[in-house]
């Protein structure tokens, strides 16, 4: 028998069940993409809310700004592994289960959306105030300014922000996997670590890295495509 | 007509209060180009933003025709703003849109369909001379081209008024000339009222019929451009006119003092010509009539304004005192403004 702690054990790929690996990869990508869609939507809405209520002096705007800021700051600060435990009752109500990829979605969204909202808000603040003023001078409504100016003009920041958020979401799904959400994290922990199959852990790691790199590459490519600020 | 009725705008900061616009009353007639000159911080930018209500006055009213802009809100204000184009020092184009899409933006906001937008954009691209650059992004354009896009965009809704906020201040002299020519052409073709904010007297001289000079929120002087150039009243106005008409004032002073040293009995005159006089041979006429007068030209210049040509000439006259007095009297009968700088 080989020593399960030896360096060579990492390369005993006979231990790897490729079917399991594939389905775990699919689960990870699925969890990430599905939660990313919601994170994108909520993040933009929260980001717009933060941007539009910053620096306003009406009572409504001040209160809304404070509430949004508090919500964002709290959920951005809670470590994910604690958040997922904290949200178990909510998860059960929403998805009917506390295990499997579906159960991970609510906590993934709640932890990543506030983080993304801040990045979106920063993107909006980077837009030249003169451009917004020009749109106001044309008679644009607030909604038109959001849709035609704020979002298109900060699109590179919005896209690179969602790339970064997506990559941390992949990390979160791995953590969620440890407490039963499935995916590559779960595979590495249960089939790898707990079953003393180092090759499985290594393979899961490599696959996660590949997923992250592909994600980053797509994000970078998209930003390069949209960004027309520099002369090509 | 645009009318300011006793308008003030006061900003409160933590430390102090700033009277950005201080009891301004002003009338701007339809189809004219009206210049507002002042140094930065004089309140010009705030003043122009009161017209389209980007800034709300603390007191007073701003009327466009018979509408009090200060009372408008929401939809009514947005509809009114569509009739007022605005261009900016830094162009404020959307980098994410091509030339054509930037020009179409105000039309999109108004809800026009694609065909209507395209037709209008084509006309405007022609008007501002950007044919062939429709699909370029702002980052691919020069400053002058960007301002042309800004102008086309501002004209998309066929406005009655165009506000120009330091529109040429970020451009080099040659490009400034091109943009000013374009604004003149637009004013003549479309009869749009233009309000031009600038710190460059040159801009006002070139395109404006009437002007106001602003200092710390107040209008210190206003009137026809030619009158103000000929007879500036306020110290600030004199400074602006001097800078534009004779930027090398100090040089002239040196030359004058040198001449005074060399020919202590000379009479130093400053003549100001305007309109048709600038084309007449008034000086040679004087020399013919008073052959005893000897003449030295110290310095001279001539400028074109919307009200006609405007010239300055510094002369040294040498001769008998009675002859000189007659000579100056002759110049006065020709309605040339004469100013005796030194009579030794």
C-alpha cells in the first residue's frame, strides 16, 4: 500500500472518479452563474440607490441612503461561512432544503450583492459630473440618466466588478460545498480530504483554477471590447 | 427674449456664504449672440445655468419669453430644457457612444424613432462638418471635432437658445477660430439666440453683438460690444479691452518713454478708429493740411468685431504747438477718438 501522506499520493489519479468530477464542476459553475445573475441585478439596483441618494438633502434620500449603506456594510462584513450558517432558516424557507447547490444560492447572493453594489457605486462616481449635467441640460429624467448615461458610461467598471465578484463567488461556493452544497469544494473535502485521496483534492483544485482563469479571461476580454475611452 | 430680473444665487458652505450671482438684471434679445465676460469665479457659469435651471436662483426670476423658468418642475422643466441647447468647455460627450449616437442622444430622450433620429443626425453632421466621422468614438477625435459633436448634439432638438459655457477655452487658437466661425454660421442660418460665457475678450469681439462684464457675481458693465471696446467704463472692462486690443501695452509704454527722452517736445496721441473710419486715409489727410507737422508711428493695430472694424494708433507729432493743436482739432472733426497721452 502507498502512504496516503506521501507526495506521490497526489498523483494517484486512479482515485479520481471523472464522472463525479464533471458533475461537481457543473454544480460549481451552475451555482456561481445563477447567483451571479441575481448579484448583478441586485448589485446594480443597490448601487444606483446608493449613488442617487448620496449628497442629497431631502429627508427621504438621506434615510434611504443610510438604510442602504447600513444593509450593504453589514452583509459585506459578515464572513461567508458564518453567513451561510446564520441564514439556514431563511434558506430552508426559500428553497425547502439546506443541502445541495440550490441551498447555497440565497447566502451566495446576500453575501456578494452588497460587495458588488459598492463597486457599481464607485463606477458611477467615476463618471465625469459634466456628462451627467449635459444629459440633465437635454431634459433627461433621472431614469433616463441611469439607463442612458450612468450604466453605459460605467460599463467597464460594472463588467470588471462582476468578474471580480464572480471569482470570489467561486471561492464562496467551495466553502459552501464543505457544509454540503455540492460542487468542487464538496468533492475536494469529502472525496479528497476525508477519504485520504489527495489526487482528488489536487484535481478539484486544478479544475477550480481553470474555471477561475476562464472567468477572468472572459471578463478581461469583455472590458477591452466595451471600453472606448482609450484610442485603440 | 431671455430676461434676468434681480436674480441672486447664494451658496452656503461650512465656512462662509458665496454670492455667486448678485442681483443681476439682464436682457438678451432673440437671435443675438450675447457675451458674458469675467475671470473664473466671477459667477458666469452659475449665471448661464440659471437660464436652463440647472441652478435655481436664491431670489429673483429668469424669464424665457413669458415663462418663468424658476417656477418649472418635473416634466414641464424637462420639456423646456429640450428647447435650450448647451455646450461645454470639456465637451461632456459620452465616451461610450459614437459621434452619431452622441448626436442622437437628445432625440432618444425625446422618444423619436430610429429613422427620424438618423435623418436629423445626418443633417447635423453635415452642418458641423463631420461627414465621414459618424462612427468614430470621442477618444478618436481632436478637441475641435469633439466640440463640433457637442454643437451638433446641442442643436438636435432645434433649440431656440444655445448656451455656450467656455466652449472654446480648451481649444488651441486655430481651432477656436473654426469653432467661432461655426457658431456664427449657425446663428446666421438658424437665428438661434446664443449666450456665450468666456474669459477671452477675443471670443466676444469676434462673434457677439452685445455683452456684459461680470465681477464677483455682479454685472459691472453691459452694452454693445463696439461701444464697450471704444469706451470701457469699469476698471475690469478696461483691463479686458486692453488685454485684447493691445496685449503689449508695456512695450508701448517703453517705446513712448524712449521717444519722450529722444524728442522731449513731441505730442503723443492715441487714436481710436472704428467702423468705416478705419478704412479712410485720415492721417495722410492731416499731413497734407498741416505740412509743418512731423509724424512718427509708435504702434498700431486693427481688429474686426461684429459691429465693424476697430483700430488703435499711437502717434508722435512734432512741430509748433499751435499747429499741433490744429492737427488734433482736425482729427476730432473726422470723429476719430483722440487721447493725448503726453503733451511735452
